[in-house]
C-alpha cells in the first residue's frame, strides 16, 4: 500500500471518528433534554390533575360564597 493511500485512509478514519464523537455527544444532549421535558410534562400533568380534583369538589348548582 502506498504511503499516500495510507495517509488518505488515516485522514478518512480520523474524520469519521470525529464525526461519530460529535453525533454521540449530540445524541446524549438530546436525550438529556428529552428526559427533562418528560419530567416537566409529568409535573404539569400532576398539577392539572390536582387542580381538576379541587375543581370537581364544588357542585355546579352550589351558589358561590360571594352571593
């Protein structure tokens, strides 16, 4: 194998390794963001559930206290 060809292959390999590392880092950051968004969504869903539970305690025919 010629020296020039070997150098080109090494350059390609180095570029691919660098690209793979960048993609892996990006994927990791995206997964962290997805996990944070899922947790935030769970918290919001729980808050909505609590508010709905509080709201369902009052009867629709009941007169509000300010009347």
